[in-house]
C-alpha cells in the first residue's frame, strides 16, 4: 500500500477579532467565566466573506506550499457544515475559482470531525491509485449559525479555514492508522435548529461524550500504529474546549507542551480547527518533519475520528 500524507498546508482566518470583553457588552457573561470554562479568549468572525471564500484562500496556500501543480490535483473534498448554499457545494465553488478543470468535487459533512473524515476519505482514493493528489479543505463560518442571544453557545464559535494537499509520501511518513465512528443516538445533543438554523447543544451530554471519546480514540490510533505515548510528538485535538482537550491529553499520558492549544485565539472553528492548529505549531517550530502526531476530533452526529500520522515527506526519496 502507498504511504499517504500531507504535501502542503494552508490556512485562512478573518481579520475581525471578537474578544470575551466584546461579549461582556452583549451578554450576561465575563472574560473570567468564558476563559475558565472553555479556554477561549477571542475568536475571528468573517465579514463580507462566505465559507467558500475562506476555503479558497486556504486552498491556494496549501497548493502553493505542496509543490503540486494544479493540473495534478484529481479530487477536491471540503469538510464543512456551513456551505454558502445546500448546493452548489463549497467544493465545486472553489474548484471553479481555483481553475481546476473538471475534477470531481464534493462536500463532506461530519460537523467538527469533518476534516478527519475528509483526510481518511482522500487517503483511500490515493492508496487505490484512483487519484494521485487530493485537495482537502476544512472550512466553517459558524458565525452564520450562532445564536448570539444564547449565553451557553454564543461564546464558543469562530470562523476559519485550513487545507492540505494529500499525496504519496516516503516510507515512514504519512498516515499510520485511523479510527472513525458515529452514534446517531446522540444526534439530539448537538444539532442545528430547524426553525432558525442556529446551533443547539446539550452541553453536559456533549462534554461527557467528548471527554471519553477523544481520549479513547487517541489511545486507539496510537496502539493501532504500533506506537506508544513516547513516540507521539504532539496531540492535535479539535479545539472545542480546553477541559475536554486536557482530558484527552491526560488519557494519553502526555505533558502539556505536547498538546496543541489554539482554542484561546480562534475558539471552536469546527472543521477548520485541526488544520489551523497544525499550521500554528509548524509555524512556531513545534511540529517538524518526522514528528508523529495524533489528530482527534468529535462533532455533531455524534461523530468522532482520529488519525496517527508522521508529518512531512522525504521528497527526494519519493519524488526522485
């Protein structure tokens, strides 16, 4: 089987910063309470942009960083819960804007787990030889579906996008193992209201589920890869809530400096949160070529997923 990994990474976050102090002006809340309960200090809101606009910006950067020519991308997958329309999809919108000729494109909906689902889907197409390179984007404009009168959820969400180009990488790099799952019985715990379209959440039930599942899945993919916690350079969890994230880290037995934390600056950006976190750590030199990562997330559905992969690619070995 081919080794499949990330060839290039790109991200986009809007310019507008909305802080906890801004929420103090419109809700009965405080910076101290939000920080203690969630770890969030600020988030970004897209103004004058839709999900496809952010997805396009992240995709352009990922392609440029991958060294892959646009004509060599065979498939586009966009993980999103907040497409501009039900159809056309965000994927076909950016496929056209990127100038990709007639390649298949699709949106994949698994809520906040969407980026992991999309990466796994892409890897299957590449391993079978159906497509050589696949563009995977996670993008959400959650400000479009946030009820800003709901104190329990309004403070949680932000907007952003992240993208990767996936393809064959050298032996010892790329995806080592993965796990995907869902439980429709938990659907009523996290959903969009059919009347308003806004997010509704049973915070207590989602918290209990996420604390258990994030830790369990992280351990599972590490063991499936034949690795131990000492082999994991960094845990990159979905940035939903610092308490949930720390529970997963503790279950893995990892110290604080081996978990990516960007929830403080971006909030919960759904499908964009994991690539945004990877980009942050790569930029700061905390993720380097050859480091083994565990990516883990959960979302509405209820869905969950995790990937163990070794970052980077010995390009000379693979590409001649």
